[in-house]
């Protein structure tokens, strides 16, 4: 029996992984897919967004959400039994897609495919790293190690060993394909520079594809035949020497509230909060009074996007909830107070 190919989609917070997967589901061209979604935080926003697709290629029962922590830290407890349940189905999926948390290290997940119960039945068809071209163009991540060394030598007080940079580099080092997303927001000269920088952090032969709004053909994403679980030595990680990996460098919490009259006051409140507290990501579902559909709101740095996703289901409570993610030390009390002032 042939192994079920599995694609791991990784990428930093806000790079557009969920948008990419929604496009894939809507253009699956008859493939029968299953999806495993892993998020950082207590509320599964991405899983809800993907269920909203309601696509025949990946019906709701084939979308499995892992909510007990980062998938790279809980492979034994969550990932292995989830994979076994999918593979044990009388009619298993033709292809499995795994969306990791933006804070996940891809290597431990790929390594899990070496386990005997999985190795004979599934393979990592490819690791896809999604990069936010606009964020990189703004200098949010520095991947030039030589430049970092020079900067540190010039100013010993600088600390460039941020966990965000390590995650970014680890995701690139493990990738079989890099998607440079949001390319429409960056000019060609900067895109070429970013691609050159990325090439220094990827293995020889790894392709870089430009994309707008996650619109990448399924034929590009699927069928890479990488067998990544057999190639781990070529995929180095900053954390290879560590016995355990955790996310103590990050905080996340949920702010809940009732329906609001309009979205504009919430955006007005979020904008200074993001800047003043250096918030990495805010995402969630908002109930708007008098509107039958729920609103999705997502913030990555200073960029805030919102749109109506789908109609509220009759059994759903029309409430608003936001997940806030940032580096350790977020002033949770101040952020919650400001957001609840709008959501209450």
C-alpha cells in the first residue's frame, strides 16, 4: 500500500497560512484532503476559518484541530494519535495538510514521521515555508548572520538572538518550498533582495515562489515527493542540541466580549495598542449588531484586516473574541482593559 503524502505548511505569525490553505481547499481539483490545524493560544481561530469553507474537498469532519499546545511540543500526545485515526479510516484521505502554529519548529514534527506506526503509512511530501514579504521588507527579521555579527560587534548592547529570528531561520532551513506571500505589497527590487537573503537560509535547490493573497496552484504545493523524514540531517535547527523546546518566550491570551455596533472603534483601539505594546498578532471573530454574518479581524504588526466570513449558525452565541500574541512581558491587564472597553 502506498504511503499517504502529507504537506506541512509552516510560517511565522500572520504570513498567510490559513489564506493559502483556504485557496488550496477551494481549488483541490478533486483531491480528497484532510487537514490538521494547530494554533498557539486558547481559541482556535484558524480552525474556525477553515471550517467556514465548507468545501467538498475537505468536509468539516476532516478538519482536525490540535488545541493542547504547539504541535512541535506535543507530537506524542496529540499528533501521533490524530494521524493514526486519519490513516485508520476505511477511506483514508488522499493527502493530508498540516498547518502548524506560527511559533512551531517544523523539525520535531517531520521527525515524528519516523515513528513505526506512521512511517509505513505516511510520508512528508514536502515542508512549505510561508514568508510575509512585506514584513521582511520592513526589516522585521534579519537573516544575514554576518551582518548580525558586525552589528553586535559595533554595539555590544544589541541582542539579535531573538527567538523570532531563530524560528524564522528554522522554518526556512527545513523547507522544501518557500512561498513569498504578499508580494503585491513589495516592489520587484526588494523582492529580489529578499529572495537572495532567503536563498542563504535554505538548502540548495529549494524553490521560492511569489504569491499574492496565498493564491498558489495545488500542483505547485502538492506532489513534491520530498520524503523529508529521511532527510533530517540536511535540515539543521537552532534547537538541535536542546533536549526540550518550549514557548516561554511568548505570551498569549484571549479577550472576550459582546456584539459591537461597528468595527471602526475596535480598529481605532487596536492601532495604538499594537504599537505601544509591540503586539505580534491579534486575530479573532467579531459579532456586529444587526449583521447576520460574523466578522473576522486579523492584525499583523500595524496591518489590520477585517471581512465577513460566514453567517452565524443558529446554535452559536453571537459573541466577540480576540486572541492576542506577543513576546514575554505583555501588559495583559492594560491590553485587556483597552479591548474590553470596546467589546463590552
